[in-house]
């Protein structure tokens, strides 16, 4: 994988790996930031959830003028509590067959957990793909890294309020 293909973000949380994994997967709607930058439903009421286990989904259900819709953002490919989780990632503007891969590793460090997220597969999407918002190479990977960093900060903040 080329360096411009992978965004890697790490955060330390004050919780054991078992709790960090549980909160990451079972309380995703509570720690995942809201608003147009982070949610497909934008400002509308919605819910983000994981279905546990290999083959489960990461999906967002949100309200529309005609009722509600569900977007499947990911399909779980690795489910190894409390150490590892991987899923295919699809942006709302991806075509059939376009996917990237997100891997999260939960490592015990002292009294807490180092959570490392790697989002790869961007080289498989053309440079003018709408998900890139006009950015390519290292500039785009930096943007994706900052997006995930904001989300993992939400995880850290949520865990610190829960303890």
C-alpha cells in the first residue's frame, strides 16, 4: 500500500481494551460526532449502529421527508473482541463495488488502551471521485486522518464521561 493510500490515527483511552471495544461497537451512536460532516442524515434525527460479528453492518438510519432511510456504511470482515475489528467502508457517494477498509486495533497500555485506526483502499478510487472533494494524494489522506481523529476524540471523550 502506498503512503497516500492509508490514513492512520491513534488515540489513548482510559479504559481496558474490553470496555473500549464494547463502547466503540455498542455505543457508536453516542460517541460518533453529529452534523453534516459526520452523519449522512446531516442535521436530521438519526441513529448509527453496529451489528456485531463477521458479516454484521455499520449503518445509519435517519429521517427524511418521506419517512426514514438506512445507509450501510460498512460490512464487518473481522470481529475479534476485545482486540480487533475490521470493516469494509462505503461512503454515501460510492458506486457498487467501490469500498475501502477500516481496521481498528485495541492494545492494552498501562491502565488504558491505545486505539489505532487504519483506513486504507483509497488508491482504488479515482482521483476525481466525489468522496475526495477535490483533494488527492497526501492532502486527501491528511483530510481523512483529521476526520477520523475528530471521531476518535469523540470516543475518548465519551469514555472519560462514562468512567
